């Protein structure tokens, strides 16, 4: 619950805050953040595939995640 008189941030102001945080980061910090995001995305995809295909082996899951990220497009 918000405190009395507290303003609600709009999505555009939140984006601006995120941009400020990223702009304040050093190149090394940005690289580490990107690496963490990449590994988190792989972990989430792995978990999703395990939930969708409980019968798949660990190797099948690993191979599918590898292919998904190898051929991903943005």
C-alpha cells in the first residue's frame, strides 16, 4: 500500500530510472550484468522445458536449450 501523498511512477519514469542505473555502470559491470541475465535466461528456459517435458532426459534438455540459444534472434 502506498503512503499518503506518494506518487505512482509511470512505466516511462521507471524506464528512465533503469537507464540511469545502466548509464552509471562501468563497462565491466555491464558485462557482468549481461552475463548474469544470459545465464538466468538459460536457467529459466531449462526449468520451463523440464516442466513441459518431464519425460525428457537431462541431455535432451541441455541440447534443446543449447539449440534455442544458438539460433535465437532478437
